C-alpha cells in the first residue's frame, strides 16, 4: 500500500518515480509485515483512529472486501474486548463476595 504525493494509490511494487518516496509513501498503519499488521489490528480493536486505516485500505483495495473485513474486525474485536472486560469485572465481584462471606462466617 503506497501513495504518491497527490495522495493517490499506486502499485506497491512499481519502481520509484519522481512523485513517490519509499519512506513517506506508505502510511504508518499498514499490513506489510507482521509487526505493522499487529499494531494496525490493535488500533482497530481499541477503536482509536481505525477509520483512517480503513479509508486508506479501501482506496487501495476497493470493493466490499475491505469494508467487510474492517466492519467484521471492529464488531468481533469490540465483542471480544468487551467480553474480556466483563469477565475480569465479574471475577473481581465474585472474589469480593467470597471474602465478605468468609468474614461473616468468622464473626
């Protein structure tokens, strides 16, 4: 995923032209390697700045594929993170209620 100076998508493997550079033509959030993809997925899961990542990929890939991917990622990612948060919260409540029951039995 690369863009020229006019912010138009160009072929990733094309030779460098005068209107592109290897350093500044790629957005920070991309799926070019494992680390960048992991960070990009985390940003989408955290629901922070994900629309810009989606828009960049939609301009390059186009079609419904990128839309379904990002909408599914947001929905499933938010559900997973929300369920983890609820599990941690419910575990904490259970532990506190057990401690209170033990203290009541001692008294």
